C-alpha cells in the first residue's frame, strides 16, 4: 500500500488550480492562530474548532476564507505560506505549479496589492528545499535552474526542481476598479512569473460582468484567463462566460447540455477539482462527476487540488481518486498528467522542457 502511494507521489505532475490561502498547512494555520489568540486578536479555541472541521458547505468554505485571511494577511506570513506551499507541491513531484492568489490591500498594516504580491515573490525566492524557476527570463542559455533528466528530479539524489508561475485572482466581491488594479499589477509583474488572471470568490456573490472590462483589458495585453464557471447553478452566467472564450474554466459542476456542447465545440479545457466538488456538495458523488464523461469524450481536462489545505487533499490523492473512481490505469493517468502541459499558461519552451521530463519518466517506468 505504501509502495503504491509512493508510485503516485513519484509520478511527475502539473498543478493548474491551487489557491494560495487554500493550500496552507494546517499546522502553520494553527500556529498563526495560536499567536493571534495569545495577543487577544481572536479566540483560539473557537478558531481551532473551525480549522479542524472537515466537511463544509460552499458557503462555510467562504466564511473560513474570511477567517484565514484575518490570520494570514501580513507580509511575513504571506511569504512563509508561499514558501511552504511551493515546497509541499514539489515534495510530491509537482514539476509545474500555477499558483493563484488574490492581491490584497490592508491599509491598517500598510499593505497594498503590490506589496502583497512582493511578499508572495519573496516566498518563492525563499524556497531552499527545492530549486524554483519562477521568472520566464531565467529560461535563457546557461540557466542553472533548467531541468536535468527527470531521474534527477525524482530519485531524490539531487534537489527537486519546480517551475512556478502566478495567476492573480479577482475576488467576486471586488469592484471594476479593484479588478483593473489587479490586472495592471499582473502586467507589471510579468517578468516575475505572472502569466494570467483568475476570477474566483464566492460564486453566489456579485456579477461577473463587473469584471468584464478588466478581463478584456487583460486579454488585449496578452494575459491568459481562467474563470471559475458553473460552481453553482447560474445558466446565464455560464453561457456568457463560455462566449467570452476563456483559456480555461474551473469546476463546471452545473453545466447543462447546451453549455457542454458549447464548451466542447470551443475545446475549453476544464480544471477538475474532485475532492473540492464532493466536499462542498457541488457534486453529489463521484459516479455522477462530469470527469467521467469528459474523459471518455477526450475533452481537455486537468486534475487539480483547488484548496489542498482546506480539503485535506494532495495532487497525488486526486490522481488516485480519479483512477480508482473511474477505473483508469497508471498508463492512462500518466497520459492525463502529460496532457495537462498543453494547457499551461507558460511559454512553449517551458512546455517543451516539461514534455521531456514526462517522457523520460515514462521511459524509466517501462
Ligand atoms: C471559488 C475560491 C474557491 O486568493 O486568498 N477560492 N473561489 N471557489 C472555490 N472553491 C472552493 N477556493 C478558493 O485564496 C483564497 C481565495 O481563493 C478563492 C476565494 O476568493 C478565496 O478567498 P487567496 O490566496
């Protein structure tokens, strides 16, 4: 059993839908909460109970995020959680990570969206357990962080390596001006690994049209866009989002037949978060999850964690869950993992290096 788990962990993987503040280690969150409890800012016993709870409705998840943001939103903590989240993904052989986070402003502690993001980048630079390649221009000749053979990456003899790219999230509670500020920041930070924009937040709140001017501007300027789409039933919004032709969508739990027709004919890749969908009740059980239909229709899809901390999962765990629920073998799962490379927002050179990494892994296993 343990060897089986090791196999899934050693398989190279690509993670494209991971929210920074949803991917924090429980131990770190509890440590921060305890410190704030001692200062009298929060009541630790109440918070501990909420953090340790496992089954949450979608609305409860967003209440938890409000609490998490109170606990984590200062520059030093943002740097620490970024470092740990990257190390955790790398430790299970995620070789390319698109990490998304909502730039936050908090005047009372002198935090601007920009300084929040600088703290994130500081976290990427602080990682020492693995080699992190996060800025595209590092890919030039003689780049010390270029991938060697995948055997080096996976056999533990040399430092693991991971590519990290950033997506800046717009929260559905924000205004058009907030969203525009986020897009402008993303453009300014392209040389620090920012490759796209995500629209997320409580799907029962706000109207996505509020963000359309900012999303259009992002697209004009060459940023890629992924939208949380159909996480709750909202047929009109789903239709309009699909017509916008985002480069990817997340979740797609409440698509109706005509939405699928549309998404399939446009070949819009879907980020699938199995555990998240089941835990939040968006999908009632694995046997009715749309992964099965999409997989058999050969529609582009990518297995992702969403919030590995909140839902106590890992990307290896999501691969195991998909394989066991849909009767897929390791060969099919490696193929699925390799296909994800085609839907990343990074450049062609990065894709080429990642394909090489997968192929030499496949050779090693055959
Ligand atoms: C929609 C989600 C989400 O940005 O502070 N987020 N948005 N659906 C989900 N499914 C469960 N999970 C996370 O990370 C936390 C933020 O990501 C979004 C929410 O806006 C949440 O506040 P950051 O790093």
